[in-house]
């Protein structure tokens, strides 16, 4: 399948492949298949290995390392995305995180999303934030960037920021910056 005419521009081939797989899963009809054809045989992989309180993925990377890599691929601030996932998942302890691989509290049409693997959940989380940032032209490096994101992420209304969510994500973002959580790329 040729993605060159797609609305996305990618830094590298890996970013294009990840986008394609996610897009295929979300919009199978675009590619001439049904959701049942591509999802009928998958089961949610909820078996996770934990070491010192962090998730270790099958690749051997930690949750944070893989999330950072995906954020780097799509130019999204990994400290902010990690802060959001910590907040939304109760530090990976919520039902959505442990049983549905949904680390960002994502839903669509009022239904909580479920991902087949932790990696898919991480990709879905990063891509959702990236889509919001791009659609609403939010710059997370600006002083009001996290607040602007909160309005859409929390309420779906760009004119209604959440002060509580913003302060928690800002605090966690600053905490993340003091730790060595990510791969050095």
C-alpha cells in the first residue's frame, strides 16, 4: 500500500509503518477490509512484567523507553506524554491500563478504547496527543501549551482548559525531566 499520498509526512519509514498499522486498525474500510477481518483473532495481551514498579515490554524496553521512542518519532514532548499517562492511568494501576492497555484514558464515541498489546496502547496514546496538538496547533513548549492541550484532552472544548489537570500534568512533567527514563537516541 502506497502511503505517499496520505495527509501525513513522516520523519522516517518506521513512523510511516506505525501510522499505517494504527490507521488500518482504526479505519479498515479505507483499505478494503472489515474490522472483523483484522481483529477477529486478536486477544488482549494483559500479561505484563513489572520490575521496580515499571512495565517491561516483551522487547526488553521499559514502558517509558518505548513511549519516549514513539514520541521522538512523531516530535511530541515525551515528558508531557509520560506525565499524562501516569496521571490518566494512576501510574499504570487503573483497570484501563492493566486490563485494556489503555494508558491515556482514551475513549471514542463514549467507549473506552482497548488495545491488543501494551505497545499498541502506547502508540495509540502518543498518536492521539499528536493529533490533538496538530489539529489545534498547540505548542507544548509555550507557557500555556499544557493548558491548551487540557481543554481538548479533558473536555473536548478548546475554550475550556482544566486547571487541575494542567497543574498535575505540569508537575509530573517537571518530575519526569529530573529522571533518566528514556533511551538516549
